[in-house]
C-alpha cells in the first residue's frame, strides 16, 4: 500500500477549549472573522526540550525507536526532539509517532526526495514560490490559491507536491532554526480553487509527518468565499497548527507582514524588494 496515495483525511479535531478569537473565525455573526489572528507564542523548535530531564527523554525515545526500527539509528536528535515536543514530552507517544512517520516515509519518499518529474503538472501552474527569510531566519514560501485547480488536479500528484514543497522549504532551513514561514495569498480565489479534499490531505501530511516545522502561516487577501471553506477545514487543524495561523487584513497588510519579515526579504507583491522565485528554482 502506498501510504502517500492513501493518506487518511479523517483527523479528529484536537479537543480542548477554543479561544474566543478562534471561535470568532467560524462564527462570523459574532465578529469579523478575518480580524482575529490565531497565532500564539510557540516559535522556537525544541524550546521545551533543552533541559537535562528532556535530554534524558530524548535518549529514552531513541532506545525505543531503534529497538523497533533499525532505520531509526540514522535519525538525528533534533528530529527526536521535534517529535517529542509534538507529543508534550511523552516518550511513548512520541516514539509511536516517529515510528509511524518512518514507515510512511519509506513508502511515500523511498528515494529520499520527490523528483520534479513526478509533480510536473503542479509545478506548471506556478502557484508556489520560495525565497527570502523572515526575521527569525526561517525560509519563506509563498502560495497563490487562485492558481490551484481543484477540478483538474490529480490528488495523488498533489500529495506528492505537498511533500515536495515541505522538503524544499526544509532544505533551506539554516543552522540553528528548524521551521519555515508560509504566506498564503487568496486573492482571486474562486469555487474552482476550493479543494477541500486536497487541503485536508495537505494538512494531514504536514501535521502527521512534519511536526514543529511550520513557524507561521500568514494568510492575506482573504475573500468572503473562504469563510465556507474555512468552516469545513477548521476541525481538521490541530491546536498547534492553529496557533501558527494569522489572518491579515488588506488595510494594514504590509505593516503586519513587516512585523515578521524585513522589507529586504519581502516579495515585491507585498511592497518588498524580492522578486518571486518558483520553488523548483529555489
């Protein structure tokens, strides 16, 4: 069974109390949903995994995963820390999480990367760009929702493209940083671009195989149409991912983007100085 082609899209909503700001996003009658950022304060990978006690847990986790999967001996400590943090330092849960990921990766990315020849249709749409770094040193990806065709895409190729994107962004992560930032531009979004099945599959891949990689997701030019799509997708977003999402209003878009990204690193589309570079050329 190809685990990439059969990525499940039935992730349960991560329980717990939803903050008022988050609730407003799915209840437009209560407030203007676009004005409420979801981002919290979790930015530095490994921030909870630096203590002596946490390092002991990393060692315990390594012992478990190497005993159950011989390939795990090649996994770096930084990866163990990310998976451990994603499971609130619970060694058993983190070990199970990582082992499941390793099994997925052997099936989904057997050669260690996704060849461009396997995602040519997605690349041809020129919907994903990658250049520059934010103020925390995280590489920036820029996605244009209006260039995604929900009706004409092949779901399996789209899933491979999601892995290709994440791997490309991760390859640009510099020493001392483990996360990336993404700007999602929804200007011109129409019904043909609203790919619920594809978007949920992308979330599944990100959340279940690349924990603690997303630093911040900045959503700009949000149309009213997106509200209906957001209501459907929202339950599939885990609380950690929700904490990284920020909706930016048009009236102060550049000002808000400059809080995270220096003008020298901001794409020209948003008042910055950098030209967009297709992700395959980055």
